[in-house]
């Protein structure tokens, strides 16, 4: 082996494993790691990492579809919807309490809103993952749809640049998927 | 005209049986057959790349293998885990008798449809 110190990209591995059901996820990431080390020998670690990332990114559409079409999808979707409703209600309550206390100016609200949103989606992702692994993918989908709807009906009355709304669109589903994947990966490594 | 009708009904019968294979399903089953009927995702992916030059994503391979498993064309079992795989177990896929049958039908269909086309290809 050319470089024994090189390690496969962890974020890409977590991303693949968070989207897939447990049995397939471990096997697929194992396959990617196996070929990654083969490529480290034949080419270079940088080239192998590039290949790993490209495989992970190209695989996500196929494995997302595969996960959504599995036989237990109705149960997973129901769990995701329940978690989504509970966390959305909680988020609205927190925002109402903060705005009722009159401590929030527009500028403060612009800074605080993404933080509350990220915290809510991350917690929701962890709860869904705790109940059922497959539910996180449905939850990410629901969050994506909800953000698109909220942007299109212009729920935000404060004028904000386009990239501010785009941040919600990208970070929402990502935090639902990545936060539980990171926590579970750190927990399993211990 | 008669031949066209024959093929039309042939395809309908195959669809009813669920024997028709998609192009990626066909390629993956052939790759598995080339691996003596048993292999895991990496081997299948590498075999396809070696033979055809197509760089198919591992996700597409697994999604197709799962579909083939649901159709009963392949079966899977958990293999050994090694340090080279980060301690993760392999998922081994095996071509079943139904899969071989579907592969034979699809191969026969392609052979029948491409018969006599050589002159036309040369003309192009």
C-alpha cells in the first residue's frame, strides 16, 4: 500500500449511510472503502478520495429512491410526519414567545431564525432516527417541501437576499440527515 | 408484419410473467454470471467497468440488485467483514434459477432482434 495513513472521506461515508437502510448502508460503504484502498495503491490517496466523493454523490439519487420505495415506507413516512408536526409546532411556539417578549428587532430575527430552524431540524432528525432509521429520509423530504412552500408564499415579511432563503433550502434537509448520522457515527466509534 | 405481431405478443407474455429485464438489470445479471454467479457490489461494478468501460455508481448497482432481489432473480446473504472494509460485512449476491431464465429470455430476444442487421449496420 502506498499510504497506510490515508483514510476514506468520513463525511461522504456518513452521508451514504444516513440515506440507506442499515443492512445495505454498511455493505455499500464497505464496498466503497474496499475500492478506495485499492485505488490508493494503484493511483494516489487524493485521486482515491475524489473517486470516493464522486461515487457517494452520484449514488445518492439512486439510493434515495431505493430507500423511499422499500416495503416499510408507509410506517417510516407516518413517523416522519408525526415528528415533523411536533417539531414545527415547537418551532412556532418558540418564535411566538420570542416575538411576544419584544426583544427581537428585525436584524436580530434574521440572525436568530436560521439558528432556531437548524436546531429544530437537527433535533427532529435525531428523534426520527431514534424511532426508525428510514424515517429521516422522509423527514428531510418533508422539510424540503415545507421550505419550498414557505418561500413561495413569502412567509418572511422582512426583506432578505435570495441566498438567505436558499440557505434554509439546503441546510434544512442536510441537517436532518447529517446531524443524526454524525452523532450515531461518533457514538459507534466510542 | 406477422413477425412483428409475434414479437408484440411475446413481449406482452413476458411482461405478464415479469421476465423482462431493464438494460441495467441485464448488464448487472450478466456481470454476476461472469463472476460465477456470486459477487458483491464492488466486484460487479469493477466487472462492468472492465468489460464495457461504463463507470456505474455503486448506488445504482445496489438499487438494481435490490430490485432484482425483489423479483426473485438474485438472493443475498451477509459475508465476512475485513479490516480493508472498515470492519463492514460484505453483502453477497447470487443469481437464482429464475434470474438465469430471465437472462436467457432477454439474450434470446436480443439475438432474434439483431439477426440480419449486420448489413444495415455496415450501410450506416
